[in-house]
C-alpha cells in the first residue's frame, strides 16, 4: 500500500468549470491577481510548487488532472483554485494512472495539459508516459522527488528519480527532462516544459526535489510581454491530405485535435503515418526513427547548461537542483582560499548534455559529483570522461533524507585539490 499524504486535498474530485466558479467571488485577493497578468508584475514570496502552478498558467495550461501526493500537492491545490477562473478544467482523479491518461486525452482534444506527482505516483505513470510518447501527444508531468523506494520518506528530499525519468518507460522512448534549482527557475522551466511538449509533440518531465518544491524565495516574475509561449502547430492542409505523423526535416509535425474535422487514429500499437496499427517493418522503423530523431536532431534547442566559475577551474563540480546551490556556496568558500573550482549544472538532464560536458571538462583535473542518490549522474560523467581515472571522478552521495551541505562539498574539494 502506497501512502498518499496530501497536505490539503482539493475539495472536490469532480471537474470544475469556470462559469460555476466565477459566480463566487474570492474572499481574498489571489496571488495571481497580486502578480497581475499584465505589465508591472510585483515581487512576491512564493514556493517552488507555487511557481510551477503559476508558470503552467502563464504557459497556457488549461487542463490539470492529478492525485494529491506529498510533496507536490500544492501544485494541484493552486490549479484547483485558479484554473476555473481562467476557463480551464481541474479534475482530481482516482489515482496517477488515471491522471496521466486524462491529460493525454485532454491534449488530444486540444488542451494544454499538465499533472503533478511524486515517487510512487511517478512510478504508476510510466506506462502512460510511454503512451504519450508513442502517440506523440504533448503533455507535462511534474515530479517533485522524495525519498524512496516505495513510500520512503514523503517529506524528505532526494534526487533518486533522475534515471527513472529517462528509462522508466519500457521500450526505446527518448525523453526531455528539465530540472530547476530555484523558485524563479521553477516558474521559467515550467513554461519551457510546456513549450517543448507542444513544439516536439511529446511528454516532457519537470523534476524538482522536495526542498525546491517547498522553499520560499523572493521572485519577480517577468512582464508577460516578454514571456514566450509556444502553441502546437495546427494543420493547414485539407482533411484528406492530413497525416497525423507527417515527416519533415526538423521532425516537427502539425497536430490536429479531436473535433477539428481531421481523420486520424491514435493507438499505443506501432502505427503508420495516419496512426493505424502496422506490422510492416519499414513503417515500424520509420516511427521509431521519428521518435528518436526529433530529440537528437534538435539537441541545441533542447539542452541548457549553466557554467559557473569554470574559466580557470581545475576542479569541476557537476550537480543539479538543490545540491547545486550548496555547491555554489562551497565554490565561493574554496575560491576565497585560492582553490580554482567551478560548477557545471544541467538545466536539461535529458537529453544529457554530452557535447557541452565533454568540452567544459576537457581542461579540469577532477570532477566532483554530489547527488542525493546512490550514483545516477556520476554514471553519465564517467561515460563522458573515460580518459580520467576513477580517482579523478569523485562521488558525494547521500540517501538518508538529509541534504549535502556546502561544508560537505568544501571538504571534498580540499581532499582532491
């Protein structure tokens, strides 16, 4: 039995619509109205999970289906309140399997759809994530990581889902996975996740850890005039010419919605260009190539990586999320003592930034990889730094529910310097 421990579950399990909700004026001014969806947005204190919810709204998300689970529940709570005010739909589903299926179906009907979960729920969603990928249906899954496996420690931070976010679904299904390290970046990468899902017609995963999800920071959200929102490409050809999985050089194909008048089929079976099941090896190969190439052919658009104090670094720290913040503090202390150390932080975890990492680590002697798991990212670093001995790729790992501190990293820096 998996514990699902919401901090405050949404009041109704049924879909809520704008007309009924709008009839009841809010007792207090919402944070959204305080932020003003215009120019001159105010600086506010908010949680990472709140930033995800507001980022989703600003990206145009108009459908959420989910099941409350610590430590992601605030995303559902806020969207339960705010989506109906904007004409959107919120549904509390019976479980996470239903949630991923609901957002996939809503997206096929034309909605921008998102769900949020954690550990056990993310595991339950894996088959549905694979279905969204093979049907090339845009949607976003937010996973606020907690200690596991199983129920684990629901209120403790971890980074144990990095590999699952890439390899959790069976079969070859390339992934786009983003990972912020601040509240503001949680807002920004939520918008980016929605944009990438719409652009590349796939399920995008946004990873947070419990600390990023629940920490509060002062944030000034950008002028909406400067926020780029991408919508899916709609077909312009006559209905009888439409191919639901059309080929083109950039692997960006138009997407018709149910009810638009275009005939197409959607199935989890291997399918042809119109979506109908096929056992033909050529058509199966074409489908699998398209799923892979729309990621690999667009790496420059997908990959984001931060380089911090790396120009003269002889020691590099490679880490993400909340651990990257500890690393930056450790770097400041080490630099004060004259130790040349820098940070590489992937905002895009998958596809892994191979070329950028190889280039940036070329001139360093040692790489330190702190992570709140038993060694997931360090496998990728060792794969990319085969010219270095094991002693030059150093792990800092913690899986007891406690954070890796700046002093933990500083001690390791001094050991290898």
